[in-house]
């Protein structure tokens, strides 16, 4: 899907007229996301409420799949709604280093976060224990891998772990 970069009246970067949008959710959720399907639905609901078109998927890995197996691999850039370049394309996205932070929500509001991911920088499953019981549990005794939206190295997606009863955002990627 090619999203025209005209949201909030901000002109796109020179020569860039469309991209796949990326955002960190404005809302936080405990580890019981309803699995991969539930997390994707949360992304799509927030995107629709923000009037962002297309289909979105959560950057989240479970035993049912990971971004490396469930995402499209576009040749166009990834940007937040303001048009800042995150990655030139899928290959650039999974290279281990982003070009900018994924710290804007679906409305373009910048904020720090530690999104649930359970995902390595290359889009594969980070925790073979399937964090938070495949993100269907909010148990205090289980852990899930989180990222850090203030990082551009691999820590953007694999920063550490936290208990599943604590809330975090999600990263959402337009497909």
C-alpha cells in the first residue's frame, strides 16, 4: 500500500511521494494482546481512527509467525505520518539500524515507548519461549521482549524483557 504523505499538512521529503506508514501506538496494552491476530487488529483500529488507510500489522513475533514470515517486503520507504525516513525499504528496515526513531504514534505525536515486540532486528522470533504465552497472557510471572523507541540500533526492537502484566505500546507497519 502506498500512503500519500500529506497527513497534518506536512510536505513529504524531497522526491518522496509515498511510503508505508509506521507508528508506535498511542495506547498501551498488557501482554494479553489476543495473540498476533489480536495485535494486528489493535493496529488496524488505531490506524482507522486516525484516518490512515490500508492494512497494518504489529511488529510482533509469536509461534504463529513473525514479521519475517508475515509482512510484505516493499521496495518503498517506511515513514511515520510526518514523512521522516525510517528505512528505504524492507531490506533497509531489517539491516539492524534504522535511519530515525519510531517514536510517533498514529496521530503524529512523539513520545518515548518500550513496545512489545518479541522480535529481532531482522524480523525473526527473539524469544523461543514465546513471550507472554504468545501474547495471550498478562501473567506477572511471564516475560515478553520489548523494544525501545528511542533507539535506532537493534535495540529499537530487542531492548530487554518485562513482566506481561505491565503495559507497553506496539509498533504498527502498513502493508
